[in-house]
């Protein structure tokens, strides 16, 4: 018996977020504004923490991968992942690293590789897979603390994006930073862009571990109030997979909500529904879609009731851990 899907979508006038859906009947991309006027929307398909696994991904305009492409950064793991990514139909594919992609942390890797075996994998071979001719032809863009702009053409808007592989210190894995002064310095360099990709989540937003610890970055939480991207995508904490649409108040100054995929579901749903059903839809309110797109089923939500009864482990990128579809109005 299979595990049934429980479709769940969050909606605002400028964003539709499909957290769970039947992969054989993916919701269509919107084609009108909240007032019914024709307009363009861009479909972003979000994945993270794939750890050298491959799985079906729904089509879209842009694929975003928020890091942990591999388990330990081996060349063969990158090869498997990039073969999969290059074969996906999305014309634009934006990728960052995570703490498991050891080889990409230049300098640190050369000093620490022996903790994961006595073979030092060549970074040049990995970079060829990420940025070589095959990757370029497939539309792959690898970002490591850098910004990028792209357009889907035909008079469509230009999107700006910044990607950073870092996350708060965790047993001295790759791309770790210390909380406090080092974190403040790092996130202060993040520019204002439409989309922000970080491997580590924001403190208090889809960062709760199975032990109840909040693993996100406090400095990123403070910085995001100034950046206000249309979409912030992270991963890292597998069990915290989820999505939320936050509507910013005019004039700023307000704090962010604390949002997890556990008891906060009702509060999340309330804010999103209110944003979608506001009385003045003609007024564009500033919103940020927050997503943890980790695809590795973990924690209590990694078990679901099967059709016919009984519990089963959710398959990789299965119900509750699917690629998150984010449709943003151009």
C-alpha cells in the first residue's frame, strides 16, 4: 500500500506555494493577477539536502537547490548529482553548496579531508562538473557567496539572486561560521535581491531539530528584515521541511514570526489566508516566501499512515518532503 498525498497550498496575491501535491497532477502555473488581469508568473521548484540521491522533480521555469548536493563531497557523488540535475527540464538551475559538500570549501577541505577517509578528492574535478560546458549548456549556475541575474526572455522580468553555502557551526563541517561577530560580518555582506539561497535557515523559521533545538542563524533573522527577498530558500535541518508566506507591514520595524512545521501550522495557515483574502488586493503588499526544502524524510513527519492503515516510512522526497513549488508573480 502506498502513502497518500495530502495536498497543501499557501496563497497570497503575489505567491502560490505548493507544499504537498499529487505528482501526477501538479497544480498549474497561475496566469492572472488576484484581480483577474492577465500577467506572467515564474515557477520556482525548490529542493535541498538531496545527498547524492535522485528522484522525479516537477517541471518549472527555475530549479533552486539549497545545498548538500552530496554526502561527503566525493567526485562520484557530485557526478551522480550533476548528471541528474543536468537532465532536468528547467531552463535555469541555480545551485549552492552545503556543509556536506566538503570538497567545495577551499582551504578548509585540504586541512580536514582525512576525517572522512584518506583520499583527498580534487576540487578541480568537482568544479568542472558544476561549472563546465555540460553544466553551462544545461543552464546550471553554481553560486558561492555571489549574486546572479537571469531572465526567461520574451520581455519577462529580470530576477536577481544571491547564494551562500554557510550555516552556523556544527561539529566543524564545511562552510561553518561561529555565531556572534563572525555571523554578523558574514550576513552583512548579503545584498538585497529577489531571491536569497542559504544552506542554513533563519533562527525561528523552519529550523527546529528533532531534539527541539533551534539551529538557525539569529543574525540572518535580523538581516532579513532589511533584505526582504521575494523568496528565501534554505535546508540543512531535514525534519523542518516547510513553507510560509510572510506579509511585511508598511514602514517596517516589526519582528518576524516564529514558524515551524509542528504546532505552528495553524498560525501559519491563518497569516497566509489573510494575506490572500485581504480586502484591498490592488495594493501590492511586500511579502517574503520562506521555504525549507530539505528532501530527506526525517523526524516525526517521516512516518505516514498508508492507504488501508498502518504506518510506513516516507520515501525520499515523498509526501511531506517533496520539492516545494513556489509560483511568484513577475
